[in-house]
């Protein structure tokens, strides 16, 4: 397979190609450059300096009263976010299916394993949005509830938020394991596929590392090394890098299909 400057002219354009370009350009390239320019210089990831452990203290953690007020006030924005995120997850499922179809020709076993994990990623991604909508619904019910019901609803909101976070980390973990399977499978392809597959594998490893690092944070106590906190935040750049590599892999698979047809 030869990649030339005019390769875009040689591609048989489809909606899947447009979707792959959107995945590459919007969350992929934008997310990677945003991390490199703004987040990484402030992170100091190799420092062993002890800082406040976010598990024990977080400036964004609100009291129940303020949380209810914020949830009610921000409902329109939260609703739009849930709809947008759910639509994004559905589009990603279509993109994943096209990538896995191309991967199957090179590594059928890894393609099947990746299908399991990425299917779980899509499922948990949708549950992330549904659980957040349920949290917002409880916040509205508090306004018209009696004293005893208010206390029950407030407790329920706290519980639902924890369920919501479990879905978030399950989504991150399944996505990471899926990308690791896709990346390792791409090593069976030609040179450019192996290179991009390595990036996909690394991105998946970043996501899995972030989940493991977050699970380990409580063991440090009220302060934790800066590098440990940095590792727990790797899911942001990992998501961006993985989507970028996933979009490029689809293009490499599709170019190979065009050459053989």
C-alpha cells in the first residue's frame, strides 16, 4: 500500500470516510494539541512532590444543597450535553464497526476481542448519559417533595452520582481494552498500520492506566505524589489520541480495500 499526496482523490468517499475525518479532526487532533499546549506544561508529571489527593479533597465537591441548586439551574445545559454525548457514542459505534471490519482481515481473533470491549464501551457510554438524566430528575422532584421525601431524594442523588461515576470508569476501561486489542491487531498489517496501531495501543494503555491509578489514589492518604495524580488524569489525552489513531486506521484499511477491489 502506498500513501501519496493525492490519496484523497483515490478514495471512494462514503459517509464512513466523513465520519472518520470528523473523529480525527474534532476530538482527535483538537484534544491532543489542547493537552500538549495547555495541560501538559502545568502538570509536571514526573514530580514526586506531595499534593492534595483529589479522592479526599476536591474544590468541585459541593454540599447537598448547593448540588441540588446547581443541578436544577443547569438542567438545560446538562440535557443538551447528555443528548450530544449520546449521539457521539452512537456515531462512535458506527465508526468502531467500520474499523473492526477492516481489522478482521488481518487479525480476526483480536478483532472479536476488540468487538466485545468496544461493545461494552458503547453500552456504558449510553448508561453514562442515562444515569446523569436520572440524577437531574431527582433534583426536580425535590422541589415538590415533602420533608421526608426530600431527605430520601437527596440520599438517592448521592447514590446515583456514584453509579454514574462507575459507568464513567467502566466506559473508560472498556474503551482502553478495546483500543489495546485493535492496536495489537494492527501490528499484523503493513508498516503504516503497525505505526498507527502502536499509537492506538498506547492510547488504550493510557486509559487503563488512568483507571488503575485512580483506584490506587486512596492508598496514599490525604496527600499523593503529583505523578500519581497525573496518571489518574491520563484518560483525557488518551481518549483524544485513541480517537485520532482510530480514525487514521479506518483510512488505512479503506485504502487497502480500494487497492484490492
